[in-house]
């Protein structure tokens, strides 16, 4: 954690104090939620900053992750239904600024990309590299197909254009985690939560990653925050199961 370790530990103490004050009735739920969100965002920012020195000078912190290892299967596989349910609302069903007209004439039906092939979408984003919505939709397809290398290329392209794009940050972190690099994955997902503190997908990723890196309190907090959302029964069951797994890992330390 480098020079930020003490600050992170202080934030953890602050989070614990908020929980205790809520239990004792010293804080109402709304105030506790506001303070918790602020501390969690501060913690995520510190994690991002603490990871920066690990990257070789002059090299993109994203590009150093590219390699054959990204195709490896990580310690925890995301449940497919969870990924589909928790993905952001960047739809496969919207085409920005009419740039995909030619593609849609080859099988699409107006604004629906369901009948457009990956190859056709590749052609569109190649010709229109700043069409982020379609690129994210295409990357999401590759993730669901298990083609992590192709997905990663598109997420990294998005981050080259916008380093604060929350979905791309979260997904680069997750794919890196699945490649067996949880410590490198953590700051990407942490930054996603700095950009968008209430991003359910990133909370799910963060809980998984922090459990593996041994931060059981942080993992529990992330998943409990996720459980505050209106989730599908499948996702809620997976989140509950992960909390049990986190508690068991902590008890075995």
C-alpha cells in the first residue's frame, strides 16, 4: 500500500466507527449511508494512488496488463446471470448518431443491435472509434462469449479516450482479476467506484477482489452495499453466498 497504508487503515477505522454509531443510535441511517459512501470513496481513491508506483515509468498502467495471461481463468468465476444483470445500462439497443446505418441495413432493425453481428460492429467502431456505446456493447458480448482478449482491447481503447469511464475501468479490473492478478485488478475497480460510487457491478467485482487479497472487511462492506439495491434473486443469492465465503475466509486466517 506504500505511503497510503496508514491513511487506508484510518479510513477503515472511520468506517467501523460509523457502523458502531449507527448500531448505538448515535447516527440515523441516512447520515450513516452518506458518511459510509464518502469514506468508501476516499478508500478507493487511496487504493488507486497506492498502486501507481507499481507501473513502470513511461508505460500506460493499462497496457502493461496485456498479454497471454489475460486468457487465464481466475480464482473466482463470475456467475453469468450476475454479469448480465449487473452490467451497466449501456445498451446493445442504441446506435449513436446514426453512424451504424450501413450495418443496420445489413440485418438490423432500426435501433436494435441484436441482429447485428460482432464483425459488423467491429467495422463500425473501426470507422467511428469514438462511438463508446457500441464499443462497450461489443466488449460485453466478447466477455459473455469468454473472449477476454478481444473484450480487453475494446475496454482499453475506451480508457485511452476517457480514463474515467466507469464500466471500462470495472471490466479491465475484472478481466485482470480473472487473469490471476488481483493486486493489479484492485485499483482499476477502485477507481471505477471513485468515478461512480454507486455502481453495482463494480461493487460486486470489488467484493470478490478484496476477499482474495485478504481485505475481508472491505469485501464485506462492498457486498453489503450491493445488497442494498433491488437485485434479481439470482444475483442476491450469489451476493449472500459470497458474504458467507468471506466470513469463512476471515475465520480461517
